[in-house]
């Protein structure tokens, strides 16, 4: 699977408000985000063996998640399209935690305050 541009990825992560209330044919933002991670063969087992079982990945695996999911942001910056907005970054972060709630327990250090939802 090709890495999507930042704009395309964010469109995938945002819910489609034009969908009918009773229709659920399009994948949820969480399903789309998970499919991005599973698309990387090397990371697939971490999703299945740890994240799906609500086991907290180690530090290098968490950095790997960030690299995979932020790659479209990096591509956009390198292509001269600009940096992602704070809102775009927030949407991605919130979707990651909604998809894998165990990741909410991660902190840079023990003194860091709890996240506010």
C-alpha cells in the first residue's frame, strides 16, 4: 500500500458526515488507521501480538508507530506543502488513542501530567 499524502490521510481519518445514519459501509477512522499500520509487514505482528491484546509496546515500537503514521506529514513537509496544523496533529493523536486505548498510558517520563481528553 502506498503511503497517502497528508491531506488524503486526514480525509480518511475524519468521519464522513455525508454518510446515511443507517449505513456503515465505509470503515471507521480507527479501522483505517489500523490498516495503515498493518500495511507495514514488519509492524503487522506488533499490532496483532501486542496492540490488539492491549499489551503496551516498548519504546522503539511506539516510535515505529509514530514514524509510520506521521510519514505523510513528513512527505508533505519535504514536498513543500507545509507543516500539518495543530488540529491535523490532534486528530491523528486522538484517533491513535481511540484505536489503541492502551497507548494512552504512555508518557515521555513519569513526571509528565495526565492527558486531558
